[in-house]
C-alpha cells in the first residue's frame, strides 16, 4: 500500500514538473 501511494505521488509530481517545464520552455 505504501508503495502504491509513493508511486501515485511521484506520478503527480512528474505531471506538475512537466506542466511547469512545458510553458517555461
């Protein structure tokens, strides 16, 4: 269970990171 939550957080973080990097580029 803990791992699933961590992966979900990582996915959300990745999406936010990409969203922030996309408009900046």
